[in-house]
C-alpha cells in the first residue's frame, strides 16, 4: 500500500488535483545537485499557482518518485517552500505510479514529460486503465520548466489538458 503523508488536513477537499513533484514543480538548484533532492527548489511560481488552486476549492495531492525516508525529506521540503496540499503520496515497494493513480483517481493529473528518464512510458498516466484514464484530465508539462503557463483558474485548466 502506498505511503500517504498528511501535509495539512484543512486542505483536503473534493476536486482533486494530483501534482507530480520532481521535475514538475521542483527541480535541482543546479545540475550538480541533480541527485541531491534536498537541494531542489521550486520552479517559477509553482507555490503561488498551487495555493491559488487550493483557494478555489481544489484538494491538492502531491506525488513523489522518492521512497521511504527520502519521501519524508520531500514532504519537509514542500512544507518549507510553502506548497499547500493535503498529502504527499509515495510508492511502496512493488507499487507503480499506475497503481497510485488508479487508487486515487484524481480529477486532474499534472506531471512532466519525463524526458530525461525515457519519456512517456515513465509517466504516471501512461499505463492507467482506460476506463479510469478517460475520467482524468491529464496535463503534461515539459520537464523542469514548471507550471507557470497553466491558468490560475481551475476551470480553464480543462482548456489545455488532454483526456
């Protein structure tokens, strides 16, 4: 069963936006710190954008590629930078991103294109069952370029996403 780390209970609401963390909303401070996730920094205005979505009633859930204590480190990092959300989700051994997405079934999934690690086959949405996938708005952003180009208005996110 996946690890679900509560960030702030008061932000757990109905419309769910799942945001992948590494490469989508945080990135290495420099390429020298690529493998040191404790040195990652927010990309652009990601903190402000996610706060705005939450203020509109979205339940924000973050998903990390890190496992075990490294996932705890990412939770601390998100809190330090002021990211607002209900949970940080981390896979347990033998769990895939597909398992997490199918279990949570977010309304919107925002993730990067995983270009540096092989592309679409590494993304959360790729292997999700079609019956579930058709109900999730998938928004893919270029890796390490952030979400600044996305609308602050949740309803307008549906104009840029793909099903």
